[in-house]
C-alpha cells in the first residue's frame, strides 16, 4: 500500500515538473518571437532610413 502511494506521489511530481518545463519553454518561445519581430522592425527602419539618405 505504501509503495502505491510513493509511486503516485512520484508520478504527480514528475507531471508537475513536465508541466513547468513546458510552460517555461512556451514563455521562452514567445520571448524569442517578440525579439525577432523587434529586430525585423529595427532592420526595416534602418533600411528605410538608408533609402531616404540616398
């Protein structure tokens, strides 16, 4: 009986760890997408600025 409780606790703990890892990964991907969009906007602004100078 005690072994079953330990296995259940271990399984729940593993599930929480996996969920936390997935959430962290999602946050990292969103941050990367935001940074990519920001870099693309900055590159576009730089190209426009150069085009106006020519």
